[in-house]
């Protein structure tokens, strides 16, 4: 009887672990359906992000699909930056390691959005790619 009581917490842990894995799998499945329409996209436990042409869309992943979805045109973007722990980095600064970072999108209207990334290196790559898209958009409009 005592042995059974000792194994009960371990059984509870494995049940919770199985549920957490199933929950994350459902989020990834919902993301894959959502991301099918984008040219470039990323899944992260903190946020999903997609780019289609000159539109950037992001939200929070759930099993039913992304929620709190925001979409902006790159034509409305004033600046792109990176922030670590709410401290904005210099434009040319590199992240010291692969720590979590936010991609900071500032619109011409003054609105500021922070898109969270668990991997700062991936955030830097997205910033670089979006910066190139912004430059191409600006050169095409002039």
C-alpha cells in the first residue's frame, strides 16, 4: 500500500506530461493550418509570426489557432529593432547569446509592437529579412 502511494505522484506527473505534449502538438497543428497562406512564418511557444508580401501578421498560439492577431503593412513601419528584457538594443548590436528577445516594430503612427521570440538569433534573422523587405518596398515606391 505504501509503495502504491509513493508511485501516485509519479503517475500524476506522467499524466500531466502527456497532456502537455498533446496540448503543444495541437498548437503546432493549428499553426500549420494558419501558416499555409504566408510566404514566411515562424512558430514559437510565445508567438506565431507570418509575412505575406508586404503584410506582417502575428498572434499568440492556442489549440484553436492564433489569438490576439495583429496585422500591419510594412509600408506603415517606421523602424525595426530588438529588445532584451525591455531594453532596446542599438541598431547594429548583436545579441550576446541565444537568449529570448523581442522584435520591436514601430509604426509611423507611433504605435509600438513587441513580438516575442524565445531564440534571439532567430529574432535577429527576422529583423534582417524584414529590413530587406522594407528597403525593397521603399525603393519600389520611389
